[in-house]
C-alpha cells in the first residue's frame, strides 16, 4: 500500500516555485516521490521539476495561457506565489487573489477525486472577519468573464478597506478557501490554506519596508523567538496536498509557533509593538 504522505503517481502544479517557500516545496515533493511537477513563476526554478511555464501571474492573458498548457490530470495545485505591498496594488490583487482563483477554478475539472488545492495566505489575513461583507461582495464577482470587474470593485473600495492590499488579499484567500471548499469537495477535491507568520525568505525584507522593523521583530519575538523557515511551510503545504490530509477541507491553518493562540488568550506582550 502507498504511504499516505507519498506523492507517487501524483502530478502537481506549484506557483512561485523559483525561490523561498516554493523552491523548498520542490525539494520536499521530490523527497516524497512526486511523479510530475509543473512549476509556474516569472523566473526558472533551480529545484527539481518537469515542466516550467514562465508566467507573469499579474497578467490575465498569461495566466489563461498557462492554464491551457498544463497537462491533465492534476492531483495537487499549490497556489503559493505572492507579492508584498512593495508592488502596485493592481499587481498584488492579481498575483495574490485573481491568479490564484483563476488557476483553482480553471484546473478543477482536470483534478480527479482525491486531489487537493493548497494556498499560501498569511497571518496577515487573519482579521478577515472585519471585512467579510466586502470580501463576499468581491468573491461574488465571477472571474470567468475576466478580471476587469474585480479590478474595478477594488479601485472603488480600496480606500475604505483601512489597510494595504497585501493584508486584504490574504483575507480574501482565507474566505475564498472556506467558500469554495464545499462545492469543490462535492467533486472530491479538497481546498486548504496555510497562514504563516514572517518566513525567512527574500520576501521578508519587503515586509520590513512596508510595515517596519519594529513590527516585524515584535511579531517574530512573540512567535516564540524566530521566523518560520520556508522548509516548515513547504512541509505543511505538502501534507495538505497529500492523501494523509484526505478529510481535511476548508481549513486555514496558522504556522506561527503559537502566536495566534497567544493572541486569542491575551498572552502576547504588546509593549514592544509600537
Ligand atoms: N516571507 C514571509 O514573511 C511571508 C509571510 C507570510 C506569508 N507569505 C506568503 O508565502 C508565499 C511565498 O512567499 P515567499 O516568502 O516564498 O516569497 P518569495 O518572494 O521568496 O517567493 C515568491 C515567488 O513568487 C514568484 N513571483 C512573484 N511575483 C510573480 C508574478 N507576478 N508571476 C509569477 N511569479 C511571481 C517569485 O519569482 C518567487 O519565486 C507568498 O504567498 C507570501 O505572500 C510570506
């Protein structure tokens, strides 16, 4: 019998595969005997993969072109690529939400029963309850007719959201995970999302720019003293994409050394935050 964590015979797609978490994921999947990996990124990955689709995920035409070039079947889709508020709001919305959803919905028909969609969101999305009405409004916009209506909604509402697009897009992904997981499960496909705290990758300095060293250092300190390693995130992604997680569906899981649990029970030391 195949081991429940094994990717033997499984074909997967990984976005953001060139560096950081995605690069680690390629190594973890190879260790788990993955059959075929399609890597999607702006840049070619150096880790183990079988096909590379050079794709700008902020470009709708490029995303639809990549979709057309992915061979069936797909047993796991890892929507991992993400960009910070160092990029334009339009790019953040597209890479972190529009491309993720377009790939998920575009591949669903090609995913046999027992397959999984696994997204990388962030702790930064955990305050989604504050904006759930707006998020649901945006999620009600169907993407099959294109991204322009969603972009328009975002332009109209951006100012009222009270935060930068990065956090908002991660909130969207958490709510989308819960909303989309039920209909997808009816077709035998699970959807889950990981929500890491600061990860030790080349993206972390960009969050230092868009927030501050003080906030990031405080977050890391309260996360039990160190950032998450990209390997730890990759291993959790691989678990959710594997048959070992066969009945876990619609879950947003924090990878934060207990930060969120401490926050929920009033145990954080807030003195160094501001
Ligand atoms: N690093 C952190 O502190 C942190 C914390 C929480 C969540 N995350 C999330 O983890 C995920 C992985 O981030 P990371 O830290 O590995 O980042 P990273 O910047 O190291 O890697 C991101 C990858 O995505 C690719 N990418 C960026 N823009 C792209 C585009 N337009 N088209 C195609 N590919 C593109 C990059 O080339 C790169 O290979 C992201 O979704 C990010 O939001 C990161």
